[in-house]
């Protein structure tokens, strides 16, 4: 199957000298094109950016095409390619190497052969989203829902925020075992727990990150509604749900009904995209606040 590009409707634009894209499957819902295009327009960066549906079967051929074309600058990588892509690039940064997952690829086509480098900006995205959501002190009791690549990035983000221990609720303890090893590398005490204890496990948490896809926590949301609300909880517990479409998710709605603060996954997407724009443009931004503003405006996110 040929990869399919998803472009926003509108008048035809002149060709750009460089190309970038977000790849995944499915990908039609992605807000990344709006974020990147807004930043590129502000910065005068002559680069197109589109969403391209690439299946796992098509990924190697797609990457080969990126290598040979000569005008690619970067890729934003989303599910289900964050782990598989590690084996298709020439090198990874130390953070991406430790995590074993990447969400960003920079392409250096200045030499006789293109060089692809893998990065992980999800960690910066999670840290930025949680700080914006009010997590200004080290989490005392942190919980992650899910055991995939975004869970690995979440562990690193929580470590940067000062957490010393994290409980991870998963559906398969065996498949999630690498998270325990990662925790040791990061200096975190990671406890893997069976999924059926997740609802009760959230009661004492002050920071929760749900890394599940849309719909993945809907049953948990129903269970949460029936549990008692703690009489006192300081600071206000915060939930970051990386699933941002539709919003609020059932889990976010249930959390807010229990007087918790909710942070949409769109915030994570924005903050990780800022770092991607830095990498793709090679710019440190003379006015970072303005770059962030135009990106927020592009997706209807509140001003900050």
C-alpha cells in the first residue's frame, strides 16, 4: 500500500524547498501539521509539513525514500512506529537510546548520503505539559497507565520533575518488564501492577499520566466514578491524558468530577512540537514565547 498524505484544504501553495512530515497509522486526526506550519510561517522556514499515513509494512520503504530524495528535513513519528524506527535511523541521541523509543527524526542531507538521527521530544512535551498544568513540585505519588513507548518517556519526564518512585498499571506484566529495567537506569523505583488494580491505585496519586490510546481507559473511567473521593488531597491531583481527540476523554471527565486537574494531551503535543521545530529549523528562537503563542493559536489552545 502506498503511503497516503493528508493535507489541509485550501488554495494551492508554491512548492517548498524542504519537506517534513508526521508519520503514523492512522494519522488523519493529527494536529501536528497545524502546529509546525504556524511555526514555520513565523520563522520564515521554507519547508512543507504534512501528515502521511505509513503502515508498519510500508515503513522501511518510506524511510528509504526519505534517504534518497535529498530534500527531507525531519519526521515526527507517532504510533505505531516509535520503537521500530529506532532500527531504521543511523544513530539516536543518548535519551532516545536509553528509552529505546523515538518520536523525532532529523535528516542531514548535506553530504553524499543522508544521515538520519533519532530523538525523543516526548519527554520535553510531558514535562512542559505537566508544569503548565500546575505540577511545580516533585510528585509524591506518581502513576502511569500503560506500558508502551510513551510510558517510557513518561518515566523519564517524572524523573526530571523530581519523582523517586512510579507505579505503572499494565495489562501484561511480561511485556512491560523493560520499564522496570529503565527505572533502574533512571534511578526510579518502578512498581509494575496488574491493570485490575488501576482504579484503586489512582486514589492516592498526585500525578497520573495515561498513555493509552483513545478509548483505552473508558472502562477505568467508569470504575473511578464509583470510588470515594478522598477527603483531603494536597496538592490538587493532576491527570495528563495523552489522548486528546475527543476531549475531554471519559477518563478526564471522571477525574475532573473528582475535583482533579486535567491536562489534555494536546498540551504534550504542543510542547514536544516546539522542540521538534527547534531541531528541524536549527533555530534557538529569538522569541520563544512568540513561537509558542502562534503554535497554540493554530490549534486553539489557551494562551500562556
